[in-house]
C-alpha cells in the first residue's frame, strides 16, 4: 500500500473515484469491495489530517474541510447519522436515512470537551469528563446512561482501578457496557430492491430462534458447538426496506465468519459458499445489539460488514477473535466489556472511521495488526494488564496523537507505530527491554523520545524518518544493541542524542565507539550532571 502522511485530501479522494471508475467503467455503480483496492492504489502523499470526505454510490466525490464526513460504502444503502458531537440516530427503533455520516477528522466521538478522564457511551459520545484531580476525588462512578431497548451493565473499569491508573499515567478512557433489555440479539438491516433474500449463519450450542422482523414464520437453528455454523434457508422478504432481525438463544451462541473470497461474515449472506452477492447482504447490516448467551465474537464475525456503524457488546463476551471487524469501514466506536481477556489479530484492520476504542484492564493480550490503518483513531489507552504491543498494532494510524504505554509492557514489536504521522511524544516505560524494527518509522511529528535504562536492543529502522525529533534521551549506561546503522536514518541535522552523564565521560565514549552507534557519534552529548 502506498503510505501517506495524514487522512485524505480532495485530490486523493478524486483519485479514489477515478480508480473505481477505471476498474468498473465510467457509468458503473460503486461497490463496497472496491474501497480497499482503490485506496491501496493511491499515492497518498501530502494528505491533510483534518480533511473530510464523501464517496457517493456512483463513485463521485465531494470533500469538505472541518465538517462531518459522508461516506457511503454500499450501493444506495440506508444508513445512520453520526453528528459531530458523536451522537447517533436512531437511538431505538429504525429509521430510513439515506447515508452514513461519520466524522473522520479524528479525536473520537465527543460530546463534552475531552479531558484527562473521559466516560464514553457506546457511540463514542463523552457523557462525563474530569480533570485528573477531580477524578481522584470521586467516591462513586458517574450515573450510567440509559437508552430505550438497552440495559446498562456499568462502566468497563472499576473506580478503584481507574483511579490507580490515572494517578500513575494521568489519563484514561472509560466506556459503558450494555445488553439488550429482552436478552435478544438484534441485527438492524436495510435491504435494497432485488436483494431481499438473505440467509443467516451463526454457531449455536443449543437453539437459536430467528425472527426476521417482517411478521413471517420464524426459523430455528440447532447445534451442539459454538464453532460449527448452522444456516437458515434464504428468507424471502416481500419488499426492500428496514428490518430488525431478532435472535433468541437457548444455550449459547457465537458469531461466524470465514476469511475466504466472497464469503466473510456469516451473519447475513446470499449463500453459505462463495458468491459476490454475499457482499451486498453483509453490507446491509447497519447496527448490532448483542443479547444474552453470546460468549465470544468469533474469527471473521463481522468481516466486510462495511456499513456497520454501531455495536453494543455485553459482559458475557470473553474474547474477540481474529479479523472480527475487518473492513468495517463505518464503525466509529467500540466499548470492549470488562469480561474480555483477549483481542485477536487484525480485529479492527481497515476500520477507517474508528475514532474511539475503550479497552478495559481485563484485557491481557492484543493481537498483531489490531488497529492497522485505523486512520481516525486519535488516542488510545493501553491498560496495565497488557505486557506486549504486538506487531504493527497501530501501523498507519495517521491521526494517532497520543498513546499511553504502561509499565506492564515489556516489549514493543516490529512496526508497532509505523506511519503514525501525528504521534507527537513517546515515553517508553522502564519495563520495556526491546524495541522492534520499524516501530516508530515515519513518525514525522515526534519531537522527543526517551529510552529507559531497561532497553537492551533496538531493531532496524526503528526511528527512521523521524525528522521532527530534536532530542533523544537514552538512559541505558550500556549502549543497547543496534541491529544496524539505520535505526536513526534520516536524523535531522540539529538533533541531539543525549546519553547518561559520567564524571570520566566513559559512558559517552562507550556510545561513540559501540557497534553501529559510532555512526551517530557527532550527534551525542551527555545529559547535564
């Protein structure tokens, strides 16, 4: 993929449209499957981080600066509206809006002004915000928000643990958890003319009653394993429009998908095998509210659900599998419940509009490429239950300006923050022992980097093209092992590499003569005594 320097400008959007029209023909209809390939074909240099975009169903584009962005990712779909303060309609029921509106200028869905500690609703709206000092004085969590059709399950951090985290790291994002009030899983869909015969697939250990939402007879799925998919027959809706499918589970259930061409999410398809019509039905899913008896979100569960804008996940869910929300272009906010212990690989891969993800301290494992190319993600808090920032976890998060790395983290893998153009400052904990290759490659906005005494190795190209860094502060008294001379390739002419002071200057001399460090000897100075 061509690498860019921010979000998307007018010229780049026009390139996307041209690429789509060139592929499909000038009079063709835009297909959601074209999004990724069209963007991948671009040279996105010079991207403006606060631009917004509209991609119309026919491939034409409009661009507005500093406004909400209209992104239509399926042929003339019904979708929802997310306003600039993060609210999403409909709150209950299901309306018939003509397009999805999401803010892609970064910063997360917001209501009140962001502060050190922010409490967010399922759609990313900030419902309460505190300074660190005010939060430390709280004796109880804020009142839970309420919504018709949903039952609050509380905040995904406890007050005691949240206050301890904020006291140590200064900031935290906290999210509200919900379950449906009747325990049923609700799938909000919009069907277009000529595409009104979907089938549905889930993995039941027990039975699942499928109410198609049109008053017709229900289907029943029966199984004995949450890893074995069961399919309904194709359901014949009498007319296109908006419907709410309700799933009543007796026993337990997992969502199903497969990362295979023309298949992907099984929640709504045309066929259980490969067929291009599957894309249309997957993209018909607008919103999901998960009910009781769902224990995990399985691999590929919502893969290619392009128009999925909101999801509520209850605290019965304990894991989120690989590729779970892969290519969910319109997903703007996710609250991960405090029951989840692991987040798989590629979970939010290509979630372009994901601006807010709230991770609880129950999570101990975050997979590879988990936020890859999440252009709109502006900040993230990593709980101190996590010990590793995995390979390419935040690669291509162009708007990521702030990240908290807790002391629990012992390693930062290859490419972790590669192309995080907006990342301004990084303090690496005392706990980290190794920094992988390309970890901060192309982090143009970095101004200062502090490397703790615990670090013993730094990989290839780790700080390559970090042109804005004016100072590196290294705490190790013994020079960490460098993989080669390109760790600081592109270092600016006036940049200083500070090393620990010693009365006999032996530490400075050790750095200046160490393997590969010697290439940067002219940049080195001692810290003040």
